């Protein structure tokens, strides 16, 4: 999974992989800190935010993943990831 994520390069709608570690036998992926939290937290704190634009941004990121060769499927899409 880490090599797939790392191979994506830079895309404005895909969170960058900063690093990878194994902690107590469990793999951990390291991404940049998001001061606004996840999308759910952000929308809860900012009720006037344009949710449609945020969903479009997520869709653009997924399209980027799905059009790779071979396609990449994000298996854990939810407001808190």
C-alpha cells in the first residue's frame, strides 16, 4: 500500500505520503497534519462551507486514482478519512 501511495506523485486532490513506519507490529502511514481535521470536523466547525465543492474535490481525487494504470481503488472513503 505504501509503494502504491508513494507512486502517485503530487496531485492537488490526493494527500501526500510523508512516511511509513511500523509501530508495535502495525503499519502506520504518515501524512501532513491537517489543522482543519477531516471533512466531517471541518463542515461541523464551518457550517457555511461549500460542501458541494468539497465533494467535487474528493471526486476529482478519486477520478485521478481510478484513471491510473492500473486503476487504484480507495477502499475506505468516509467523512473522517
